[in-house]
């Protein structure tokens, strides 16, 4: 298929792109009614539903698939029965790594259009079969003329135009998140239009590979030489709007990593935590797409981080406010926490009907890894229970959460929090998370051997740069 032909497939109209998902939704609703009338607990029914959603999303090559990836690491609790949550997670987990690839001729045409020459001239070698295929582009292994092995990410032709058209159709995402509410309790208290807007901004940013290359180069510069965090170096002369070239990294993928020994999984988990949360605390940067497809794991306990298309920047003031919120919540300082929440816009100013003690108690439910006895072990079950307790409008804090004012930044912070907790839960990771946070928020001593290595790195390489 030519680039023009592939582009035509991707650019199908908004109605036709939404129709398969909406059709699946209507069939799901009908089958649910039948199942309930029969009074059955039908595992097969839930397997069919989850598979149908995964297939529809996997074919969309755009907004709905990115939204599906978001939900694939949010804990699911279907309204019919929470016991079926693993079925939905397993089906949608396929969206974390792979999607149907485009033909090599189309990938080569994009490289030629963007870089001015075909892959065979630009590279000493260029693998025709992709290493991985995802929602917006696919990755090919290649060799530079100098002999260095690289990974070349090539955007699907026409996908940017198709996604931008879908992003202009607000109802598409609003409808999708509405359908997801019955499976993802974390969405039940969200303003769906606000959530759609925030997700639209993040997805739109991922279309610009030049911006992604700049973000990845910044992270690579920050963590160059780090003892357990790796970020592939960018090859800037072979990057363009739809092509991104970086050094090739080999490593263990997610499913294999889950079978490793607990001690090794704990080290990987700490590396993930220190990169995700530590980057915010130290330099005000969030790589805001924490899902397993973005990591490569190594036997020495190090982790390689991939995909920097969704990076969020925070000002020193915003970082200080986040730290103050967490510190007040951990200390169970109700008045101090409420004051910070009002300053940041999470609570309506002057609302005397809100009990500060109730507000801090609600927030502490989402910080169980910091407020419960240490060391703390993440599990999928604890993550799901935390989400249900903190975010369900029908739960204990339902009346409170309906009064909260949620600024746009919260949408992204929620995504990062839920994504990281889900990843650590699948790893069944154990660690002194409170003491690790205290390193950043209270100037505490290193909590672990990795903490000692991390602090030594920042002292040697980035003296004076840290926001902490």
C-alpha cells in the first residue's frame, strides 16, 4: 500500500472511526441486559466484551487507541462484578506494546519525505520488519554509516491529520470516557469534558516528533551517566516532524520482567519511582506516560526509559505546592493541607462547608504507600481498592469529591499517579517509599543503596540544578 493509500485508510471520517466503538458499546449493553435477566455470572460474556473493545481500539490508529492505552493501566472494576477486572486488564494490556504494523514501503516513503532520501541511502542497514508498532508510529532497527545501532521511529502516514480531526470532535472522547465509567472508578468523579480536553492536549503533543526529540534529549542530558536510569541518546540530524532516531536499546520487556525474582523487581520499581517522581521533584519535569511499554528492564537492576512524547513541565512554585500537599497529608495536618489545596485551586475559596479533617483523610487514602507502615508493598488489589475508596462518587468520600474543583493539571497528575501505582502493583514492589519521598521533600538522608547512588550522582553532575 502506498503512503497515499495508507493515509486514506487512516483519514476515514469521524463518524466511521467512532462507529465501531459505539457499535461495540451498544452490543455490550444489550448482552449485559440479557446476562442480567438470565441471572448468570458469565465469565465468557466479559471475555467477549473486553476482547471486542481491544480489537476496536487496536484498529483505530489514533485518539481512541491512545485513550485505550490510558485506561489499560487504570484499575478496572466492572459494575457487574469486580471479580472480572483481570479479564478487562488482560485484554486491553495488548495496547501497551503492539499494534498492527504498516507495510515497509509506507515506512520508507515517510522516511524519504521527511529526511530527503530513502532509508537505504541514509543508513548502512535498515530492518524492513519493525521492532514494535504502536498507536501513532512504529520502530525499525537500523545501523548508522559509522556503525552505531539505532532505533528509528516512523509515524504512520496520515495519522497526524486523522488524530487532529478526531481531537476537534470533542464528543468522540467524551463519549468514550462516558462508556468507560462503568469499568474505571477513577473516571467517575471527573468532568468528562475537562478530561477530554486534557487528554486531547497530551495526545496532540505526541504528534510532533521534533518536540519529542527535544524532550528526550533534555532527559538524556539530565540523566547521562546515571547509575541506574538510562535514556537513549537522540541522533538529531536524523530527526524530523515524523521521524525520530535514537540509539538502540536492548532490554527485557514487561511480561518477561514480571517473572523475575522479587528482589530484582523491587530494584526496578525503585528506579521507576525515582525517575518518575524524582524528575518532578528535582527538575520540574514529568515524563507523563507511565505504562509498561515505555520501559526496558536489565539484569543489573537498571531501567531504560522510552517515549518522551508526553512531557509535562512544572514551575518551581508548582513543585513546592505539590510537595507541601504531600507533606501535610502525610503529617495529617488538616489545616495546613486545606490551606495548600485552596491556594492551588483544588478547593473552592471560602467554602466553609468543607471539613479540613475530612479533606486530608480523603487525600491520605490515595497515599497509602506513604501513610501505611513501611516498607510498603504495592499489589494490583491494593491499587484497585485505593482507587475505589478515593475516587468513587458512591463511596465514603462521594459527597466531598463532588464539591472539589479540579484544575486541568490534576487530570495529568491523576494519570501519572494511577499509572505508576498500577505498574508498581503489577511488580508487587516493596520499598521504603515514605523515606524515599523524605529525601526530596524534607532533605532526608538516602533511604536505600539506590538513594546513595542517586544523591551522589546529583551532587556530582547537577550541583545547584535540583529544585529540592
